């Protein structure tokens, strides 16, 4: 069964997939960061898988990369905010200042979506 294209989804589903999911999963990872490193890294792996799937839902590379960049930004911001609100010691190393962490969420988000777009497009041809 082929992935449904993002542009064919209902507005509610598009909002959830582009905004809601990265915010929720990033927030959960922010909580996990203060609990146990294995839990945090498990959330990161799940997030990477989600980022890979994003590219398969687009008809154009530009759209896939843009969505990956935005998703990475939302995920990273949610993680940092929730982690700060918990006021717990991070169980994995974060850069100082922590806002630098966003580089490691935004750029890979776009890269993962772009690579998966190219891979899924090649398989569909």
C-alpha cells in the first residue's frame, strides 16, 4: 500500500502530521531526557523513523525537505522547553548553550525527509 500524499490529506490530518506530531513526540523526548538516557535515545530513534517516513508523503523534494526542516525545529523546540520545565538534570549531553541543539534537530530533519523522498521516489519508478 503506497503512502498517502501530504497534499491529499485532510487539513486536520496535515496539521497533526506537520505540527502536532513533532510537538508531542519532542515533548515526550524532553520528558524522557530527564528520566533515563536509554528512554531518551529510544524516543530519538522513533523520531528518526518518523522523519524518514515524512519524505515519502511528498510529490516534490522541496516540500519534503521543508516539512522535515519545520518538523525538526518543532521537535527540538518542544524537547528543550519541556526539558527546561521539568527542571531535571539531562541524562544525555546537551550543548551549551542548549539552543545550539536545534542545529542537530533542524538540519537532520530536512536531510532525513529529503533522503527518504529520493529513496521512495526511486522505488516507485
